[in-house]
């Protein structure tokens, strides 16, 4: 039983940035647009957070900067997609590529290295971020299902014509959804770098893409996202701890989280209750 607690703690650490990214991607998904730039937003938040922490030593300042940077990048994404009428998926890929390349260039110019290491690490970060993630997920549920903003946001996907007939612009809510994505991904990115005490190019490691899977695996509901993120986090933590204990090829063990996620997606899609809540 004692050996399970390190796995559980590792699962919480792994799922925390996924939880933030998936929560951020949920709002655009409910508005009928898919934000595939989550990967780039996480990376932007990770770099700016660690860079500010390197100079100031303030976790609060680094988190605020990470959120601001990710939201600004989200605003650029929304402007090019909605105002300039660029393809949403192309602009999302462009944001991912821009963020990955720009972080490396800035790191090289500011620190003469492609990776930034902070002088100290903020202790107790996992518990604080995880608790904040749970609180924000609860607030997200309240906003989505219990406020006029949430009703109108979901109406952007289901019946945008009804909103227009009431004089409400669906575009406004879609842009707000993208800004919320930036807010959550900025938090998730700051966790990645502050928890490690360093910025490493590509340290998001596909978490933005996995977050998109979690959104739909969780049925596009906050409570479903929490469960899906935990499933993936637990599967990856288990595979990390299983290396060296099982007489299996390492490739199979490393693929275990993705196999579990695939099976869970199949089960969720086949279940009669997998559809979106009709609230």
C-alpha cells in the first residue's frame, strides 16, 4: 500500500498541467471552436514564468506574467482567426510553432542558453496548484451552467442565430473563451517550469494535445475533465514506476498511458451517458 502513495503523488503532479490546459480548452470547445494552440500557450507560460522568476525571485510576479503572456498570445490567435478570417486550425498551428521558436530565441538572447534555470525552487507548489486547479474547475462549472455568460457561451455552438436575434454577438463570447484558454494555460505553463525550476525547450511535451483528448474524453464537462485528467495522470505515473519492475519492453510500458486513454475514449464514446449535459 505504501508503494501506491508515490504513484498517486506522481499522478497528481502529471495531471495538474493537463487539468489547467483542458479547463482552458473547454471554453472554446463549448463555444463551437476548437483551440488547438494549447500546446503553444503552455510553452509561452512556462518560459515567461521562469524568466521572470529568474530575475525577480517572485512566484507571484512570474505567475501573473505567464498568464498575461498566454492571454496575449490567445488574443493574437483570436484576432487572426476571427477578425482577419484566417483558418482557425492554421492559426492554431502557427501559434504553436511561433511560441516554440520564440521561446528558444528569447532564451538565447536573454540568457545565452536555450534552457533557463532558476536559482531556487518554490516548495509545496504541487499542492497549491492542484488545489487552485480544483477551485477554478468548480468555478468553471458554476460559470458554464449557472450564469448568463455560460448559457450564451454554449448557445454560440448550439444556436448562434438565437443570440443574434437578441442583439448578442457570438464572436464576443468566442474571443472571451480564447482569453480564458490563455489564462488557464498560463497557469499550467507556470507550473511546468516553476515546479521543475527550469525552462526546457519543448517541455510541454504534447500536453496541449493531450488536453484536447481529455476535453472530449470528459464529455466536455468540468467534472469529466477532472476524471479524465486523473486517469491519464495515473496511467503515466504507473508506467513511470513500472519501469524496471516488469519484464516488458520499455516501449510497451511507455505506451501504457496512451493505451489506457484510447480504451477510456472508446468506452466513453460507447456509453449512453457520454453526451453533453443538457443544462
